[in-house]
C-alpha cells in the first residue's frame, strides 16, 4: 500500500494520514483491485453480487 498512496513528505496530522488511507481503500483497494482469494474479483463487486442475486 505504501507504493500506491502518493506520499508527499509527510502528513501533518494523524487524521490526514488516516483519511488518505481510508480514501485509498474505499476508492481503489476494495472497489477496483482484484483479489485472488475471491476468484479475482473486487470485494465491492462481489458484495453487490451476494446482496442482490439474480432471481
């Protein structure tokens, strides 16, 4: 994850760092990035599949 978040020199507060990490996880890691443990699907896409199955 360190390579994916573009760090400037440092964050001024812990809250800024937490916010940047949260945005990365929610907008890329869980939404776009495929995971091998769940059949190379993005977690958010798989979650939608199970919450709204095709009838």
